[in-house]
């Protein structure tokens, strides 16, 4: 969805965005995330051991991997043309109801829950997020993501 400016985007307050595209979670993505965060827990990076010993039947992505994908999915789905800068501000009530198996597909369902003024040229956006896993009953991640956007 494209918007000319923040005033135009404000019309989305209280509304759902279209679902994101599905994205496959690969072992390489999980390994790269492990390298970036220095979290090398075997359940994430040792595929053979995870297949034998994990209660999930194979390697799973880090919970924070799901959170880190929120920005990507939102940026893929929303463009405010007048925006000069967008930054992450924080998270509220984040939970990980279901593990994310390597090889699965995830997508984001998002509602623009609230938009507040942030200084003279910006807004604070509260995004209610649900990260779905294709074919799973429970979501991978739920919570409110908060970002700042400035013109």
C-alpha cells in the first residue's frame, strides 16, 4: 500500500493491512541470525541433532528471528512517500505461541492499531502483529510492534 504522506497514512488507523507474502524460513537464514546474535543453541543450528533429539523433529528458528522479521514485512507492505526516516521504537506483549520449523513458510497479518503524534514531523505507530505459519494452528509470534516515522 502506498501513501503520499503521513496525513494520508493516518486513514489506516484501526484498519488491517493486506496479509504479507509468504516467506520460506531456510536453515541459512537461521544460521545467519545465529551468527548475528551469537545464539548458537543446537536446536537452531545443528540440523542433524535437532532431527534426533528435538521435540519438534528438526531445527527451529529463534523466537527473536520472528520478531526481527516484523520490520521487513511491514516495509514490504507499506510505503509513505514523504517519509524521510523510520525507526524501531519497541515492542509490547510479545509472545511465541508456536515454534517456527526450518522449511516452513511465514507471513504477517497486521493491524494499524494506533497512530500518535511524535514531535513536529513524525508519528508513533502501533502495529498489532500476528506472524502466521502456513498450516499451523497457532501463530509463530504475536505482539505489538511500535515504530516511529518522520517526514
